[in-house]
């Protein structure tokens, strides 16, 4: 990436003046000579701030180079060294100067920027960063290490059976999908795991309620689950699972008999009773269909491996903790594990012998490390579960499944989605918002805005493209509104703001992207310049030449792409990519307003620059899980 390339140049320059200086500084060459993006672009593109601390160290050890009396003097030597390198030694930086107390400021060479854009056009894709920051070691998996070094488990979405997916699950789903795409993009072997809540105590009452309300349904064996509900077999026709859940709960609370039988069902189910299992499976199937509707709409791919999967793996885990003497038995008989820095323990087995959320997660983490051989685990849930995961991680460390420097464990704990009133996001009647309704609303608002555009004669799409375009934009808007911020923050859900055509929204970006492609299209239609053919290499080798300042600035922003990916890999927060693509689109809009593209002498080069930008934007959309459209 550009940041690393610039850092390497500074490191080489410092090394040439004071051999061994970098090693002296400790923390590796990157740390000592790290390049920074200049805050004020009038002063430069990249700067090195190492002269100040290096001066202090050299002064202390009495090894200052002759004639150096201040950090500025040292900075001047560094600048001279950068300036004295040949283009082969330093293809990246030029125009070094010294600023302030000893900052070395540089420009990025135009040739380097031109090469970057030409590479995008040649490859049809932005240059991919290869570096992966995993295992806490900040180094890419080495070739000698086992292939499992590539395995990352991302536990996301994870709704609960027989309950409606709510906005919290939507956040997990949106963030998780993007995190998976980013990790896959840098070459990781990502296991997308849907840790569905399919094994809680709620099943006792649900099973009982289903038995009583749908006595006709035969829960017989080999049903493929495709049958329609009203034939008396296969799926019961439960249209509203939330309603079903509520009714079951009401009976549970009102009838002591029902309650007793329900609790018995839980024990039966967990012990493997056939009838209970069959009914349980029906309930899961019905729920699954609902979840899948949302996943299909949002292009989510995630593999179900719910809590029930770990049920038979829990006893061995408890044994292992027991053998290591790490279990403390509470007064009632519950088996607990205490971990450092936490007063509350993890409960591996309840006093009645049952297993709960903690038990399952310990079995799951064991499985992921041991069977899936993952080196990196990511969990994405709301922030209220932060303590739970801290304990799970600490327990895994305590028993030795996890080793510092080898494994990396992340919990992304996201904030709450609020309504415009600042409270938890609810419908007007106070119910939780159904995800399908929420998505429908985004699409229908987008449809009317597209139709309005059409009546103003500004649409480039026909009526039968409206729905598909509105889906791409509406879903994209919902996703981007979530992804563009630090996930740990709360946010206020607002259709008006997420669907705004101005500002940092998906709508603005999708329009900006379509505008670039429409310029490319006009280039071909009106001026006979075929960018696709040029990219296919039909008409010789076209090259991008940067002449105007806004062209250069756009090319510089294109070079930041890899940096933004590397930044994202550190904390797995996709907003770095949002920030990047938004800044890129601003640079692009400056370029197309300041530079004439169509009909100008530089038309070929500029059309290619438009295309390179569009390609990079599409890559970002894809990493965010957002569909792009070529015309709006
Ligand atoms: N089903 C849980 C919920 O809805 C989330 C599960 C997260 N994953 C995990 N391994 N605990 O809150």
C-alpha cells in the first residue's frame, strides 16, 4: 500500500544517514519511520515525523552526525536523502521539504500515481492489499505455517428461533456480511457462522403450544419441509411467529399445568425425545424460512450452525475444565468457571443439570479452534454481550485453547438502533419493527423518489427497472447508514437521512458512481471512444496522463484504497472503507466539475480515469455488501 511504500522510503533515507538508527528506535522499521498522511494537503501528501525523537536518541548517545544541531538539521538531511534517491530506489516520493520543528513533507510522484491508475484499468480491479493483520502479530501468514492459519470464523446475524429477527440482528447481519467480504477479499478462508438461538428453554412452551394448537399436523419423519401447511402434514401454517410466541408465552404464564408440561418438554428435548425433536425441527424450519427471506433480499450468505449443534459437545468441555481443576461448584450444584477480572463466573452447567448460553459458547469456541482450526474468531453482537465474550475468551485462554500471538479473538459489540425519539427503535404502536417491513419501506420510498425523477424527465431507467434499482438503493442505504459509523456507537434510524441524495449516504455514492459510468457511456455514443475496448487492449495501450491538479488528487485518492483496507483489518470496522469511498467520490466530483472530459483533448485519459474510479467504487460497494447500479 501507499502508506507502507512511503514508510519504506523514509526508513531507507534515515538508514542512509544514520546506519542502524531504525533498529535503535525499536518497534520495527515501520514504527520508527512511519509515514503519515499530511493533514493539510497544501503542505504535502505524506510526512515523516521521526526526526524529533531520533534527534533526542542520537543526542543522548552522543552519536549525532556532524553538523546536526537540531531536529530540523536532521530533518533536512532526511529530506536531502529522499531527494537524492533515484526513481528506481524511490518510485514513490518527491519534492521533500522540511516544515515546523522537523517534519519531512513529500509529494507522491505523478508517475507513481499514473502507474496506479493504469494498473486499475489494466486489471479491471483496484490493486489488492495482501497484508493481513491477524493473530496479534501484525504479519502475514508465512508460507511455512499450516493452512489453517487462514481460517477465520465470523459468528454473525444469529437470530433466535420462533422470534422475529429484530433491528439488532439486522446490525449484526449487515456488519457481519461486510466483515466476511473484507476478510475473504484479503485471502482468508472465512467460515460464516449463524449461531442461531435454537436451543433455549423457550422451546418447552413452544412445543406444547404447537401440539395443542395444531393437533392435525403429523410431525412424521421424512418430510422435506416443502409441503404446504394446509394439507394436514408438513409445516403448520404459522404466518406470524412473533404472534405464536406471544400466545404460547401467555398460556405459559396463565396455566400452571401448561407451564409444568412445558418445563418437562425442555428436559425431554435436551435428552433427545423423538416427538419433541420432531416438533422442534418444524419450528426451526418455519423460522428459517423467515430468516432466509431477509438474507435473500440483502445478499447475505451465512451458514446455520445453531446452539443445538453443540449440545452433545458440552459434557466433554465440562470434563476438561473439571480435570484441570478449574470448576467451582456453587451451593446449588451449578458448575462455574471463574476468570481473571470478573466477579461473575461463566456457568457451564446449571444447578438442575441443564446447559445454557455460556455452556454452548464454550463448546462452540472449542469446536472452532480445535475442529475448524481457526486462528481468528470474530463475534458480532450488541454491546450488552461484551462481558459475556470477555469471559468466554478469558476462559479459553485459561484452559490453554488460545495462545497470545497465535490466536486473535474479537468481539464487535455494536450500539443500539434508536427511533427519532432517541429511544429503542419501535413501531408507532410500540411493537418491535419487523425487518421485512423496514426493508419494504426503504424500497417503496426509493421507488417513489425514482418515479418522481422520471416525471421530471431526469431518469435514465425505464419503468420496469425501477423496482430492481430501488431495491439496490434502498437496501444499500439501510446498510451504508449502519456501516459508515463506528459500530460501537448508537444511531438514530431515519429514512430521510439514509435516503438523502446529498451527504455521506449510499444514495449519494450510487448516483456519483452512475454519473461516472454515464460519462463513459457518452464517450462511446457521442465521441466514439470505447473504454471497454481500450481496457480489453484492442486499440493499443492507452495511458492515463495526469495534468490537472484535480486529476492528480483523484489519482492520489485511488492510491489510498489499499491503505483503507489495511486500516479496516486492524479493528474490522467497515467504516474505514465508507470514509474512503466517500472521500473518493468527492475527489471524483471535483475532477468532473473542474475538468472537461467529453470532447477535450485529454478525453481518452480522462474517460479512463472515470472508469478507474468507478471500478474502485464498485469494489468498495461490494466489500460493504451493497449492489451497484450502472444507470439511475
Ligand atoms: N442469539 C444471540 C442473540 O440473539 C446471539 C448469538 C451470538 N453468538 C454467540 N456465539 N453467542 O442475542
